[in-house]
């Protein structure tokens, strides 16, 4: 998807900064920084108009999308895979099917409410939320280990 990100950013007339591991030779437009420190990544994410993630991989979660939203930054990704669950189209970013969708989403991203994006992300993926979610999950595993699979539920389950 790096070619799509380059093409979309160029067509939209915006600066593109590519961070993370990868082949710098694939970046045909913009600036390639490679892997950066966590504080630098968060600084870049929080100041970006949007994070482009036009992956062709069927993403099972997309941690970068969660990290970007925790910084209040909209995510622009494909209309398949985890993005359909982690990105609310028109609220926390956009789902795109073709290059033109990505170009239009880059323009529209500036109108999204960054405070609302961050608040939703904190509600879903904050350390506190995830700690409680994992605690409940491991408690259910322990119950299953002790009592077996056919145990009736004895605790409230939170669905997110």
C-alpha cells in the first residue's frame, strides 16, 4: 500500500512522511524517516492531518490505527479487515476502496473532531481498559481450566 499512500498524498498536494520499517526505495513521493523512537512517533502522529494505511494486507487489528487515534489523529484505511471495526467512517477516519477515495479522505480528515477521536480511542484501548479486558479474559480462562468448558457463566462479561 505504500505506492497508494504516495500517489494519494501527491494527488492531494499534501506532505507525506513515511515512518516505520520498510524499503525506502518504495517511497516515490514524500519523506522516508524509517523507524523512529516512540516519543518521536507519537509527536509525528499527533501532528499529522491523518494517518494513511492503505494496506493490501487483510489487517486483523492494525495497531498503528489505534495508536494514531489515541493521539487524536484520523485514520484513512481500506474498507476491509480491522479498519471496518477500528475506524468509524466519517467520525474517526475513512474507509476507502480506490485511490480517489484516499485523495478525498485526505482533504476531509481536517474536519474531523480530534478530541472525539482521542476520547473514543481512550475508551476502547487505554491501558486501563485493556488491563481490565485482559483481567476478565484470563479469569474466564482460569474458570474454564478449573471447571471445564460447560461451566455456566458466573461473572458479567463486558462486550466492547
